[in-house]
C-alpha cells in the first residue's frame, strides 16, 4: 500500500499524470494502467522517472549486490537514498529531491 501511494505521488508530481480509478491519465490524454508503472521495482520505469525529473546532476554507486546509492539534484532541492534495490533507490532519491516526506512511506 505504501509503495502504491508513493508511486501515485511520483506519477502526479514528476510525470505530470492524473490519477483515475485503476489508471493514470497522461498529459496526451492517453492512459496507462496503474500496475504498468512501477518505478520502485522496475528499473526502466525508475530511469523514466529520473529523466522526467530533469535533474541538474545525479550520481549512482553500487557496492556489490547488497547496496545501491543514488543522489539526485534538481533545481528545487536534492535527495539521496540507499537501498538493496536499484529502482527503489532511484525512485526514493527523486522523491526526496522533489520534497516528498519519505518517512510516511516507511
């Protein structure tokens, strides 16, 4: 539940999509089922989210398979995250950079 709420916030604030029952409405008026956008688990979606955020700078580092670190700097702020999951670290760093309080999603 918390992952879906965070995904919904990221879809709205970064991707510019509106939430509708079971789907996201894109700016082009097309739609995408909610289950198809999973930036916390799908690396392709995580990179789409990062690209859509238009970072001024970002850095990523891994330490084996146990830890992945990401820092994102946007014009309005910056975010940093560590996780065992690469997509989750990217999405959480973007969320922090846009000012989403990640404590409510722990």
